[in-house]
């Protein structure tokens, strides 16, 4: 893979008011001609909400629990990342086109940037939401290790940017709300990271029901075992260590970092927490979504 110095630490670019990594911003225009297929399954999340986890669960379900088949390629190839673009790497669109049906496709796009065809084709969506505080901390460490992002600065300054929606993909608050709203009119299975931590079997059963699949109990148990944080952390097909070191530096912070609910408590100061809660109450006013910030 060709590594180009100019790829790193570039400022975000705004598309329809949404800040994006420069290359992803360039991908959004051509993406609008993307033709979805009715049997596609879209995995949608705000970044750092458990995308990789639910992607591995879904691929294991699609492969009938066959771990060998899930070793066929890294997760970002098995589940193409729709808006991915960068110098020297195949775009998400190219990877999707080479993926045999039924396809699993990942996106973090807010609805304003989503290709219309996914909605027109009534493509089923599995959405995973995670509490904002853990997302903010996880995103901060991801910014540090994945140099396609701008420099995150200090934790405090990053947190301010997160609250203002000035991070890649924009406002967490708007993202979780608008996909929740969409679930009233579109086939969206809206899951929570914390529920998956608390009771993975219950959440996998929800996924199976949503897909109209059934699997024997022992296969479900096998999937739970191989999609645990510990297993996925040591699995090169899920832990992103196959990405070039220049793009993701796991020595700075591993992609599979903590994998817990409530880790934010180790980072937020009391003052940051108070400020965050007050701002959160305003931004989430009138919304019937409720999040669990620790287990
Ligand atoms: P932390 O940084 O809090 O550890 P995404 O895949 O959306 O980028 O999300 C990454 C976050 O999900 C990271 O959170 C990562 O550790 C966590 N994660 C990945 N696989 C997981 C698993 N199997 N169980 C629990 N958390 C997982």
C-alpha cells in the first residue's frame, strides 16, 4: 500500500454541514449514484460505537458460525466501508461492488449524506448506539492512533469539539436521534452497545429475528465466544493490525482498547462531567432515547 505523507493530520472538510476526513468528503459525491440491492444489510453507527463488533457478529451469522470463513479477510474487506477513500487503497464503493450478495455494508454517514438508493430499496439497517461519554473517550484515542484524523489536541479540547459536533461525522447527538427517528418508518434494528455487553445472547437473538434467520443454540454460543472483546482483540481479522502502521499506530493506542461500558469515568474530570451533562440535557431534550453510561 502506497503511503503518502499528505494523507495525515489534514483538517476536516465540510459536506452539507458535516465535517469529514478530506478523502471521505471527496467520496460522498460519487457515492450518491450507489445502487443498493434489496438484500443488502447496512450496519450504521456513529464512530466508536461497536461497529467492528456488530460487523463480526453479522459476518459470523452470515457464515453460519464458520470461523474459518470469517478468517477469509480483514473485517474492513468482509464488510466494506461505504464512504472509505484514500490514496493507494481501494475505495469502499469498489470493495462493495466486488462483494457477492447478500452484502454487509458499513457506514457512519448521517442521513443527509446517505445514498438515497439505500432508503428507496428499503435496505435493512442494524444501527448500534453507544453512550456519548464512552464514545467521546474512545474517539479521542482513535484520533490519536489513526492519523487520517486531524490532531486531537488535549483531551479537554477534543471533548469541546465533540460536544460542538466539530469532529469527523459531526454531531453524535444528531446522529443517534435521526437514525432513531428513521426507525419509525424504515426497517432499522436499533441496538445499544451497553445491551450487547450486558447480554450478548439476547441481542444476537434480536438480530437473528430481524434478519429472519435461525441458528442452533450451540452456534449462537460459538458466535458469542468468538466475538468477545478478548477474542476479537487477538484476532488479526478483526483488530485492524493488518492496516499499515502509518495509518493506524497501535503503539499509540490499540484499536481494541478497553471494550467496556463506563470507561469514561477514568478520563472525565468532575467539572467536565458536569459541563457535559448540562449540555447533553439541552441537546437531547424532547428525545425519548435513553442511554446507559455504565453497567
Ligand atoms: P474502546 O475504545 O472504548 O475500547 P468501532 O468499531 O465502532 O470503531 O468501535 C470501537 C470500540 O468498540 C472500541 O472501544 C473497541 O474496543 C470496542 N470493541 C470492539 N470490539 C468489541 C467487542 N467484541 N466487545 C466490546 N467492545 C468492543
